[in-house]
């Protein structure tokens, strides 16, 4: 049985008619064509399908859209502003923090939520925040470096009155 | 791709709504809180309910009320990350905050609830597998089959109690409030579980776990240690919860509860009794830890070998006691258990 839902994704409201048992991951990829969100284990173990729901990292493979009406969902497609990459995306690109790239969308969004709560986290806080995001290339060092670089840049820009 | 089987979704807004849905739909329906354990199980066809009753919209079930002097009430839909960070729990019910903070990964702690963790399904290497895997090896009695694959001669299922928070809450004398069509009742953790991998909850099927009630802190100190392969993830393959009410440096009351060594959390009552009236000296710690390993009887149906899990029981009980007594840690660092 299909149900009509209104979902706010990346600031846009989408009306979808979907079976209620479709997960958010499936609706994002198959109904909204937002394929930046990746499916990995589909059982809540790998973190690659992480999106933000009201700013909180959530595993979209275990989230029901029927429970998310009225929330703000952000996927990796919602991070850049126009042609300008998010500072995290910029730092990841510069430092080569994406290898195969499959875990990258989930890592970026989890890191974005961390920096919103803790603008200049310690290395240990970054490791803890990203503990649920597996990188199958095991490229963790550069991921941690890139989050640190983005944090330094955004806090410096914030201190100088620029974009934060 | 692993997809959920079709179901009807019934969103409850109040506990009364949920009780009515459960009464109306009976065994066709299941309750869903955070969904972090139920949805993976449904994707692997361990559960195929015709309807899901969603508890997420029930605001009255969220949050922590009360204080250490009068006792604390935790709404069943409170997410685990909120408990891990809660100042009252950290200061006065440390074992509970630690256990909540050691469940799975950061994302799952922000989705998963305390009620869900207390009621979490039992686990077994032969059960927590995809449908095709289970079909290939021959279904077990917990789902679709009639034998136990870990103990083929056994008439019962040996799936393992896998809650981190239950042993910690039990050790501190917590109770749960259950609400059903006939009204509500409050029971101790020690009567919430059964030692059976299939029928592991003593709660009636039409009852909903609404709150967890912690007694006044009253001098109790507590600690929880967890064994798992990956420090940032994984269900417990051993959980050790120790709580002691101290009068100066003498133990007046104590409880030691082991997780993931049976189909129910298991109380090591002889070990706890050996603590009472004693100062927590290295000699007492050794004696109590040896006694606590007695009721730890893990089977070969989770990660790590079962003799190793039994051996670590002794080590973790000793470490938890040292922590409660404020003694320096000895042996390996706690990083391996964090």
C-alpha cells in the first residue's frame, strides 16, 4: 500500500507516493534520484548511508520516511552552496581524503554535524564522532586531517567575520 | 538489496493509542521504537509483522525526570546518546551512563532508545543472518526451524541476551513500568526476563514498556564493562555490571549482573554476597571475581571463543570493582573495552 508523504530534503519540499515500508535510503535514491547517498550494508553497520535529520546524523537505511514528515533532511547534495563547495568538501578534495569515495558522503555529513556542535574538535572528538562510519579503503588518517583542516578554516573565517 | 517486507504503519501519539493498537492487532503487530534492531531483523526476515506500531510520536515517553535524591525516571523512548551524556546519570548512576554510551556506534546511539535496548532481541551466530544464509544451513528453532544449531540435542533456544543497559539497570535495582489494557504494573529487572532465547521477555505481549525507574542513588556506586571485537561498534559478547552501596570504604549492599552469557542477564549473587561487609581490598577483589565467573556460562554462539569470554568475566569483574573502589587500574588499559 502506498502512502503520500511530504519530505523536506535539502531545503526543497518533495511530495512522494511510496510504499510505507520503503526506507529513507530507498526513497532518496529511487524516488528523488538523490544518488549521492550510498547504500552499503543496509543493516545499520557501515554508516555510508548517513544523512542529517534536523542536524543529527541518521542512518537512512534504518529510517522510515513516514516518521520524518516535518523534519529537515540534508543529503550530500545539499552541502555545496551553488558552485561553492562546503569547506569540508573542499578540504577532502585538497587532501585526497576520498579514495574510492563510497564512504565519503556519510563521512562528510557526520563531520558537518560534529562541526555544528563543536566548531574546533580535538582529534579524539573527530575519531569518536566518525566511529560509526567505516572506510573500506581504510583511509582514515586523511579523513581526520581533512576534518581538522576544515574546522580550522571555518573557525578562522568565523573569527574574521567571514562565512562559517 | 535488502529491503523491508511490506507492513502497515500505525503511528501512535499517546501510550493509550499504542495500547489500543496492540490490543486490536494482537500477534500481527510489533512495536517499533528506534528501529535500529528491528529493521535489520525484518530485512533478514527474522520478523515479518503485518503491522508496525510506531512509538516515535509519543512525546510523553521521552526524557529523564527526577534526581539522585528521589530517584530518576527515564522515558522508554529516550535515545541512548542522551543518557550517555546526562549529568545526573554520569554522577550518580555511572554504570547506566557508561552502558548507554557503549551501545553500538554514535549514529545508532542517537537513533536507538533505552526501551528498545532493554527489550532487544536475543542474538546467535546461527540466527542473525540473512534468509538465504539461514536457509542454506538449515533453519534454527528461533525462526523457521525446529532444532537449535548451537546445541542440537537441546529442547530450548540458547540465543544470547545482548542488551548493554539491562545488566547496568538491574545492578542498580531499577524497575520498569509496563502499561497494558488491564492497567499498569511496575516490576524489577530481575523479573523482566526469562532464560529462553525465544521467549526471553516476561512482559505480556499486550504490555508496553513505558518507563524505567531508578531508585534514589543513596550511596550506590556503579560501573559497566563491555567485551566486543570492534571498540566503536558491536553488541556485547560479555557485559559486566557491578553496583555497590558504600558506607565509607565498607560495602553495605552489592549486585553483580552479567550480560551476554545466557539468554537473560544473569545475577552473580554469591559473588555479590561475598562483598558485603568487606573493604574492597585486592584479596576481596580476587575472591569476588572468582565467584562471579561461576554463573558465566557462555556457549559457542557469539563472537570470540566461549572459554575466553568466561575467563574475561573474572578480569572484568575485578576491573569494575577496582573502579568502584577508586583503586588504580591494573592489567591492560580500559581502551580495549571502550
